[in-house]
């Protein structure tokens, strides 16, 4: 027999407290609740206070809506032990001597009803903020209205305020009194990432970890995006953005731009060639077409009227391939991702960017012929907004042109792995390197990936193992071979027998290494795409396989 529902009532927090105002539910009706976790926020005559759940279960029904003031002890909601057990809200209230008709909320509700729009212009309400976040904001001198919340329902938390303060302090001055938001990671040659129209640096999120393993990556937000300043009211044009990028690329950088960001990268290379070591132009804007101008101007109009998620639904068909759009789950994830980025781009910034796009006339063949750095132009086969990247590549001496099949304009989101691989190859070339295969290394295909044997003498062997994400080698040991490994890219799961014969699991990242002694059982697994260097004694065929995912038998291969 199920346990009786748990009453959630307006608490009395002091002898003088007679009533309280419900500010916010932190858990949606119908969701799981964990005992001791914040459930709702109330406002007394002194402060706003988070109230924890008295029990675990499911928030089965809400009786009082946010913004309502009720006496202490008044029922606010009910918890049940499971989500599907019978529950009658009216009977529950009756058992407490109350009825829906006399509820201070004016009726029984499972969640607040959406408020009607006041007019054609969309206005954003201030995100709810926890009391701890408000106190921390006061200590740090932060305006909580500028902080994007990551808590339940977009609630601004203390952690959000502290992260905002750090990001704000790390902004870079690109002109007198103009500071741009930048994110730095990694070490090595500088790579500058420039995002496109109406979005933020999160468009490069899938590329950042791989790039940062061997490079100092600096991702910028354009003027008016996120924490970046945008003084004035006029167009945000390509030339101005290129001057901003020149400050961030000072000393020379490999510059990667996507869409409008590619136009900025081109303008930078022409105005400040000393700042550019190489260029990567992803679905580039060169000379905007009538369609592109129409879409960006429509985008600007919709941004004033629609919530970010609705804006994402409206624009998705222009940004992704037809194959991508047929997958409902991927489509929904893309909408959510777009909404998160769009929330950081005010409608006025979109308008000013559209005006700048309208004024952009593109680049002449004579201008493009002046570019003398290595250039990679990446085109998306189903790009509706910036087709013709091949023509741009042909106008730049020595430019390489890559056409990715089956992708739409948002290529870093739809084909991130292929873009990352192309970037890695481009940067290797631009920095004067050649791949191991180009230098004569022997490639050996494996069911888990491949290996490149770059040295094989009568005294030692050197090779690189490339293990695909989610795949693993056999559980094995060597009778004579002694080896050491060094992870250079990705994350490796190493199962390695210790001196007591126990198989211990280790997770290794770039720069971490282990020795594998003769006779010790071990297995390599790719947590993600992983590359590691292995040096060993020369017995390549010395493998005793204990178990194997691919059904291989014998002792001749890993």
C-alpha cells in the first residue's frame, strides 16, 4: 500500500511571521524531488529564503502559484512516493479541511500559466536570483541582471555570479574603452576563433578540446555578444570587427572564422597581414547574396519578437541539412543549443550586425590575390546561405578547398569531427610539419583504429596507436616485450595489472604516461578518440590475448 502524500506548506520561520510570499518553484510539477535539496523560494518580511524538500518523491501537484502570499501553514503542494500512484488533489485538500474553491491561489494548478505578451515587441523578464547569489553579486560589484542563470528555470546561482565575475575580469581591451569577452585555453602557437552572425563563441565548443591540446586557443565574442561591449548605435561592420581581431591576434595567429567570422578573418588578413599565420574559412561569407541579406534581416526582426527557442525553430531550416532535420532528437538538441547562444545576443546587436552585413560588399579578386598565407576553405554541400566557397578558394593562391558532404551551413555543429580533423591537418601543414604517413611511417589497420610504426630496429620499436572513441584493444600480456606509453591526444582508459595481480583501472590524459612490464595483463580503451606513443622492445608479435571484443584468436596482433 502506498504511503500517504507529503504536505508541502508555507513554513513559519519566526515567531512574528504570519504569512509568506511564494517567489518561485525550483522544481517543475511532475518532476522528481530529493530530500534536502532546494524545492521552492519564499519571501518573508526580511529576506528571500530557499526551502528544502522534507522528503524524497515526486512533486505531484502544486496548489499555490509564484507571486501569491498565503498564511503560514497553508498547503503549497503535495509529494507522492511514486509518479504513477493514484492521487486526487481535491480529496487531499479536503482531508486537510480545505477545498480548491478556498485556495488562496485561486484554484488548483500543476504549473503557472504563461502570461500573455504585452505587445509585438518581446521583453525579457529578469531571471530569478538566489539570495546567496545576490549577496555574492553585491560583494563582487556585479549587476545580477547581466548574469545568465544555469539553475532550475534559469535561476541565477552564486556559482553563476562568480563565473561571470571571472569572465568579466578576463575581457580584453581592443579599442579605447571597448572590451571584448575572450576565452583562453591550451598552450602553443596561437589560434584565434571568430564566430559568426548572431551567435557566440560556443559555436566552437566541439573544436576547443582538440585544438587546445597543442595550441593556445583564444575564442572571442564579437561586439555586443555576451560580455563584449558595443558602444554606439550604428552598424557593427566587418572592418571594425577585423580591427578588434587584429588586437587579439597581435604577434601572429592561425585565424579560424565561421560564416561572418570568416569575412572578418579575410578582412584581417588584408588589413593586417602581419597578424595572420594562416586562415581557415568555414562556410565563409565573401560577397553576401540577396538570400543571405534577407535571412539576416529577417533574423533581426524575429529576434525582437520571439523567445530564443522559438527563434531557433524558425531559423533551423536555413542552418542545417535536410538529413539532420529529419532526426527529431538532433533537431531538438540543436534548438536548445541555439537558444542558449541566442540568449547571449541582444536583439539590438542582431539588428546592428544585419546593418553591417548589408553594407559589406565582399572582396575583389585583386584583394584576394594579395593573400600569401596558407588558406583552407571549408564548404558545406547543403549550405543555403553561403554557397560558392569553391570560387573563393580558387581566387586565393594555393588555397585548399574542402567540401563536406551532407552538411548545412552550421558546419561546426553538424560535422564537428570532420571539421576538427581538417583543422588538425591544416595546422600541421601551416606549421611546416608533415604527417607520419607522409614521412614513411607504416600504417597498420586495426578493428579498434590503426597504428603507425615509425621506428623498428633490432633494439626497439616506436609507434603511435590511434584508438577510436568507445573501442578497446584485447585484454593481453607479453611474454618478453616491455613497453611504455605516453598519451598525446584524447583520454585513455588503461586497465593494468599491479604487482599483487589485481587489475587496476587508470584514466590518462595528454602528457600522462605508464610503463607496462613484461607479463602484466593490460587493456587500452578509448574514452574518446585517443592517440598515444608506444616505445618498446622489438617483439611486435609477442601478444598473448586473454579476451577480445572482435573475436580474434591467437597471439600475433593486438
